[in-house]
C-alpha cells in the first residue's frame, strides 16, 4: 500500500498571510508576530523573504 502524499503548505500564501498580519497593525514587529505564532523570529523572516522572490500577481 503506497504512503499517502502529504500536502505542503503554499509558501507564498503563508508569506502573504504573515505580511497581512504585520500590516494590520495588530503586531508591532516581526518578533511580536513570531511570539504569537509560536515560531522563531528567523522563521518569520524566512517566510517573508519568499515575497521578494515571488512573481508579482
């Protein structure tokens, strides 16, 4: 029986979500967003950097 294929989250979609949270003003900076999400500040930065390499839509 083959293993089920795990879906990977869409990185650009996640980056846009993070950016929207920051733009909403609810979070003062990336560090506050990281604390809220339960991830490191570096991880937030990594995700947001995807927006720089994404083609404009």
